[in-house]
C-alpha cells in the first residue's frame, strides 16, 4: 500500500513564504517523476510544477520564478518552496508521484491535498 503524506500549508500573508512537503510511504521499488498541482476555488485542478528523478524541473508560467520544486530521494519526499505568494495562489495543493512497484509497474498516486490561503 502506497500513500502520499502531505505536510505544510496554512495561512500566509501576501509576499510571504511557505513550504509544502509530500512523502511517499509504503512498499515500493522506486519513485519516478513527482509533481505538484493545485485547485483554486471554482476552478479545475491545474499543474504547478514537476521534477524528474534526475532533477529536471518544469513550472507553470504563473509560478515561475516564485516557486521551487525539489526532491530528497533518500526520504522519498518532494517539496514545494513558495515565495512571494499572491492571493491568487490560494488553493488546495496536491502532490503526485509515479511510483514503481517491485513488479516494475508504474502507478500514479495522489496526496490528499493541503490548503494554502494567502490573505492579509
């Protein structure tokens, strides 16, 4: 059973910083690409950032230059460092990970989400 445990989030003022974490737990062989998505009020879930096993990254234009995605492979954890946050960053943030099991099958797993609210 694989689970993605998210921590971080909460209330932050505009211009502030916040860090989200997402740890992959359970029984598996390895973790491939990891990513962050978000769902803003009244909107569909949207891509935020992704990171490959070799450290390659991609970002949505709306967060480029403000957010940084990173990973700690020994801990099977992905992070999202959010800087210079804006009210429009308010959303539920979800992580996902492409997890490879011991039979070499790859499955996409999602975290349960964590609320980030940017407000004075």
